[in-house]
């Protein structure tokens, strides 16, 4: 069974975490979003679904999920920490520092880069979520 078709309880148990109500609810919110979310956005989405978890609980659950590679944590702009459901798969982005747009980065390209780093430097890179920042060629802000 693929991870995307598993219930939050099955995903959590498969990753070695207990299936608490907060963890299940936050997985549902992140999976449904298909986007990066701040902690405030996660809390607002939970509230709309009728859940009342305090900020420290949400941070702790996101940290737990990040620890088992189900969630990626990134700083996509100064001061904004965001979280995204990755479900234990590699997930990479290009982020334009001019307009803030985020584009997908091909995992095969990242894999080739990591292989070259290993070949040249003997260094084992652990990159499950890579964000490269710069300015995109056709930036709408220019």
C-alpha cells in the first residue's frame, strides 16, 4: 500500500510514532494543503476542522513528524518557517528571492549533484528536502 493511500494512523505506526489525535489531525491538514504552511496556518486549519491544540502541541507534533521525515521544515523567506508534508520522499524546491515563488526541483538532478559531491569529496549528503534560493529567469517581479 502506498503512503498516500494509508490512513494517518497507518503512516504514524509505520514510522514508529504513536497515533495521537494531534498527530493524526496535523497529518490530515498538511496532506490536504499540498503546500507550505506556517504554524499559524496549521493552527487555523485545525481550528476550522474543530480541533483546539495549543501552539506548543503543534510545534512538538511538527518536530516529531520532521524527525521521522514525514514533514519538511524550511525557511523560504527571512523569518518565515514553513512546514510541508513530504511523506518520507525526497522533495526539493527552487525559491525566487525576488518574487517569493517556489518551483519544484527535479529529484534526479539533485541525486546527480549529490553523487558528484560524494565522488569528489567523499562526503555523504543527506538531502531529503533541499531548497535553493536565487532569482528565476522569468521572474514576474522584474
